[in-house]
């Protein structure tokens, strides 16, 4: 009888530990977000659910091509998802439907084709990043509201987990 009680206590302890670790990961490290608009098409569509690593930018700096979730600079209660195009010290320019960083065109296989207006050149100052949506025609981004302060970054998008047919890692 005593052996059965100890096994039950041990099992309950394991269950509580798993739930506790899952809760810490869920609220501290990985957090789900919903893609509400077409600004990140074709890679992420409205209704896609993504997981975001909330520790990413506490541990290292954002780099070009990172897909980031951040507090919208004009309304900090809203969150946006965009791609980092240029980081501190880089010069960014949009012309001829291409993005140039430090004078060189960058390869962007993730961008939805379409025309978009020229921008820049602009040097990204310390503490900021330049972000764009992958669907440049349908994106409210750094072209409209300016460079993004790095302290507004909430995390790095990691995975599309729902709908299951779109399940994949985010490059």
C-alpha cells in the first residue's frame, strides 16, 4: 500500500513539474501570436498562428532577415510582425522594386512581387532597425512610421504552427 502511494505522489510530482515548465516556457520564452494582415504574405498569411522566441533579443542583436514581433511605435498596445532589413550602421534604400543595403541589392526570395515606391537612402542609427513587410504593397512599416527602436522588439518569430497545412519553421 505504501509503495502505491509513493508511486502516485511521484507521478503527481512529475505532472506538476511538466505543467510548471510548460507554463514558464509558454509565458516566458515561447509565446503565440496571430498574423492579422496580409503584410507578411506569401510566407505568413492572415490567420496563421506563429510561435515567437521572447528571449531572442535579450540574448543577441537582431540581424538582417529576422522576422520580428514588436510593439507598434504609434500604439504600444498593438503588436506587428515584420522582417528586419537593415541594422545599426547600415544604409538602406529602396529603388526599382529592389532593396539595397550599403549600396548592394539584397536577395529576398520571400518577398511578394509587386511595385512599391522608392525610399531613402537612410543610415540606420544606433539602437534602431529598419523593418519591412514581405508584401510591400500591403505593409505599414518603417517606410511610413520610421525606424524601429530595438527596445520595442518582443521576440523573433520561430515557427508557423497553425493551420497545420502551413506548419513550418520561419527562415
